[in-house]
C-alpha cells in the first residue's frame, strides 16, 4: 500500500512538473535552457551561409567597429581625459583629442585636425585591441583662433565622428 502511494505521488509530481514547464497555454513541453545551448552549439557547427543571424544594433556596431567616445580635453591621466572642453582661450597652448574605439582591433584610424577648412595635421593611430583609448594633441598658436574640427577617420576614409572646438582670444574674454 505504501509503495502504491509513493508511486502515485511520484506520478503526480512528474505530471505537475511537465505542466509547469509547458504551461497551461502550450501544447508541447517547453525546452529546458540546455536545449537552447545545444541549439547554439549546433548552429555554430553549421556553415556560415546556413546561419540565421539576427543581431541587435549594438551587436552590429560592435562587430563593425565604432567610436564610443570622442572629446577635447586639456589633460590626459592614465589614458583617460581630465574633463571635457568645447572652447578654449589663447591662454591655453595645448589641447588633446581623446577617442575610445570599439571593435577595430588591428585597424588604423586617423585624427584629422582642421582649422579654417584646411587640414593642419593628420595623426594615424594603430588600434591594438577590441577597446582602445587613444589621443593626439595639438600645440596651439594664439593666431589660430576660430573653430577647430577633428575628424576620426577609418582606413577606408569613412568619418566615424567629428568634434568641434572654439579657440578664442583671451583678450576677448576679459
């Protein structure tokens, strides 16, 4: 009698477990999480043209490479910018342009410094890892007031990002 009771109890437990996995609305049992892992493993074995790849915009950006941060600063400490500026007076003689690049390992980008529509400097930078923080700098002459622009350009000439800086006379500020 006791064995029959335990068998009935096990059968009820198994049925309730199957119901809980499938849910009341589903006609077939839900797959456990391990089934998803097995499916992914099978897909990774398939030929690339057989894969049904649906990526989010973030995943696409990470795969294609992108500019995560770009800014002007007056100092760099431990590969990080110390503040951010969008204008400077001629009392400041040097400015840095900081960028953080994602997903362009083993590629080269260029910081293209422009003033008055003319390229004043091009600084090629080799990207050595999947997340790479780099900067270039420019010594400024007080006669070079006005708008400065730095373009971040990839090896194919695509502009990944642009930032503007206004360099104004310290006398005008007084």
